[in-house]
C-alpha cells in the first residue's frame, strides 16, 4: 500500500470477497435478498454474478452483506 494511502473497511472487505470468490447474500434496504459472487466494485456499485447472470447493485440500496464462509481481512493500522 502506498504511504499515506489507506483502504477503508468497505473496500478491504469487498476486495477480499472478490479475490476469494466467496459466495455472498446481499440484503437490500427494501428487503430483497440477492446472492452471488462479487466480480467488480467501485465507489457506487457492486457487480454480482450468479448462474452466469450479472446484477449491478447500487451500494446505497444495500443494507447488509453476509458471507457464506469466514473471510480473512488484513487491515494495516498506523
């Protein structure tokens, strides 16, 4: 990581589940439940893939993200 640049928890978590291809359940604020694997994300959206279908989900619509297995996070503290 570049000196002076820190990743936030959200980016660290999303990158970890993206790299590990962990299966997720994403609950939206309206109660809808989505499942899939994160293949891409940015400041505003997450791209979920399940059974070959892609879903772009806006982060402001997400309430909770649950992983199907434990995820290893490495957060550098200074």
